[in-house]
């Protein structure tokens, strides 16, 4: 744990530490000329609250069994975040009522979003949002306590999952069964939590006078560049263009391994099964070793990025190793006063861990760039339809710098696994999004866990037809919706698929001119939230598209590369 994570004082968790400053901003006379200075003061105050909230949330995620950390986070949300949301609404209204004010070009989008936020604000949702945040945090408490018992020993979910790449099929089945047993222990609590979340989310939408939670989230996430119907059309495009490719990849692997069918223990999205029966690559043993490998990659790729990663190591802004009671997901978050990111992971020594670190550092580079270029908190990061471009692109750009990590033969293997994963990921992303469209617009008024399971099972059979569950209890398959984003980042998943397409296009461009592509990449990151999604894509040299023709064209490139890798053997 970093020294920064233990630096939150009691005073910082009290509303009376912030209330006078909010009131001063609310009370001060304001005309158009004074707005820029007033906005910066507001932004600085919001950044302080944001950073305290991030530090408390990290402490809770890094030790989900620490009830003091959990209670402190909940207290902050109830006693500080809730009243600050009321004050923020007053500030938005004050800004929107300033006569003759015209926002500068780099604030125009933030101003429009504030106008939309103000129109959606309902006082009844302030307390309800505190409840919503507490419910979502409950997911970390449940899943952070999960333990897999294997060979008489206890291990975390990430540690067990890394063994699903074993060339020994009996061992894979043993690991899969142990993981299923561990996950089954959480099924009931997660069912109850999800049903409570559905009620809360529906009430948030109803309070905002919107028809359903999808409509609510569309406004909240500022989705103005595409419609729900385009998302549904994308699901169809994935089913038509990508599912057959994914099925061919898995069936070819099965044939090479002498398997009649692909069983659940033969397929993991995070741990690739090698078609030649080789054990998973383990390029490092400890988090410190992983940091050094990544340092070499970033130094070779770009001096600025290498220096930023070195700063994160020096300032202890990385918590990488898996351990009991640590939230089992991986993410990058931001400390808005320090203007630095923080990366949390659960590494166990696999090649996938290195890939995930490249991904999360893409997010970190994004925050470094946007925070340095954008003084206002609302202009940092980027819209979510772009926010995964930096991370997924870094996986692919970093792939070309792994010669110091892997032998030529192993590098070829990693390259193939990365390209295959680009195909195999897309059906999962479409399934995750399709489930949520159904969940919040078509599910029964009083849904049961059985309703959710039935829909997920239907979708899984559609998007993963290569999986053979014959003779198995499909209860665990049906509960596959019990995934981090469904609980803690609703409707945030299709963006991974959109950005996968963009990242593949960027990788294609980098193969022709890597220096120019990286220059555009870094320039796009600095824009943060100041331009629209299509403009961000154009700044990076990309198109914002996810129609069937675009999907087909990019998949043709990936298939061509995969065929080339196989021919080179």
C-alpha cells in the first residue's frame, strides 16, 4: 500500500471541511468575465473531494476484509459526497444562469454536459445514489473474500485462473471445478445484490422522469454520438461476422490438441490454451519483476512513457500482486490533486498479467497526458467511447517491444494469442452489452435470479456456440452474468468492443509508420474531454465506426495476420 493511501485525515472526511468553500462559490457575484477564475476554484475543490474519495475507495478495495476502511468509505459517501452533490447542482445552476456567458471552445462540451446534468438532477436521487454506491461496493466485499481450494491449499481466483492454460486436460478440469465451487459460494449473495441493484437503478430512472435505466444511463454517460439501436445492430454484426471466426479458432485448437469438443475447462478468456500443448508462459515471478519488464517495454517504446512509468514505480502508485481479500479485478484510477494515476492489479506471473499491465498503463498514460494539459477536472480523461483506445492500443503497441521479454519463438506465440484474443473477446463484449439492454428494458417487472440466468444462458449459447456443456450442470454457465461490470459499471462494456476496433486500426497504422502513429496517439490523449468522440478518433487517425462493413474489414486484417503467423511456423 502506498503512503498516499494512508494519508486521508479525519478532517478530510467531514463535510464541514468543504461546506464553507462551496458556499462561498455559491454566494459570490458572478459575471461572464469572472467565470474562468470561478470555474478553476470550483474545479480545484472538486478535485480535492475526488482524490479523497479515490483514496478511501482504494483502501477498501485493497483489503475488502477491513471493516474500518469499508465504514470510512461509506461514511464519506453519506456525509460528504451526498451534500456535495447538492452543492454541485447549485453551482451548475449558477453557471448556467450567468448572462451573456459563452464557454470557451475547450469548455463547450463540459458546459453542455453540465446543462444536461442540471436537467436530470433530482434531489430524491441524492440519497438514493449513496445507497447505490454502497450496494456496488458490496460486490467487492463478496468477491474479495472468494477463495479457491485446490490440492488442499487456498488460493485467490486470479491465481487459480492462471492454471487454466495447463496442457494437462485433467488438471484444467480440476481447476475449473474448484473455481466453480468457489464461485458457487457467492452465487446466492450476488443474486440478492443484483436484484436490489435493479430496483435501485429503476428508481433512479423513475425519479429522473425517464422510461428505464438504459435511458437514464444514456444521459448520464453523455451518449450523444450513437443510439441504443446501433448497439443492437452491433450485436448482430458480431454474431454474423465474428462468432464464426471465434468458433473456427477454438475448433482448430481442439483438433490440434486431439479434442473432440471444447469443454468449459478448455476455454478461458484470460488464460489462452496453447494449440501445441505447451504450458502457459510465465515471464516473471514477482510484481517487482513485472515492473522491470514493463519498464523495459515502455523505455523502448517511448522515452516520455518510460519516464511516466518510472515515476509510478518511484511514487508507489502500483499495487500489482494478488493476495487474499484484495478486490480481484484490475483497474486504473486517478488522484486528481496529485494529477497521477494509480493501478491496482492481481498478478500471478502469467503472460496475460504483462498484457493487463500494458492495458492499465495505457489508461495511466491517458490520465497523465490529460491532467497535464487540462487544468479543469471536467476536461480530464475522455468520453468512455474513447477511454479504452489508449489502453487496448498500448497492448498492441507494446506487443512490438517484447523482444527483450520473450524468445523469438515465444514472442510469435504471444503475438498469435494476442490476435486470437482480439477475435475471441468481441462475442463476450457483445453478450455483456446485450444482456444489459435486456436487463434494463425488457426484463420482467419483478425479475428473479432464474430470469437473469435464463437470459444469460440463451445469450451464451448464441455468442459462444463452441462450448460443449454436455452432461454438466449449466447452473454455473447461467450465472456467468455475475461479473464486475454488471454490478459496478452498468452499461460500460460495449466501449471495450468499440475501442478494440479502433485499437486494431491504430495497430495497423503503426505497422506502416510507428513514429507518426505514436505521435497522434499521444496528441489525442492530451485532448481529454474537450472534443467529441468522433473528433478524438480523428485526432488519433481513426474512424469512429462499429458497423458491419467496418467490423468485417478489420477482422479480415486480423485473420490475415493469424494465417501469416501460422504459415511462419
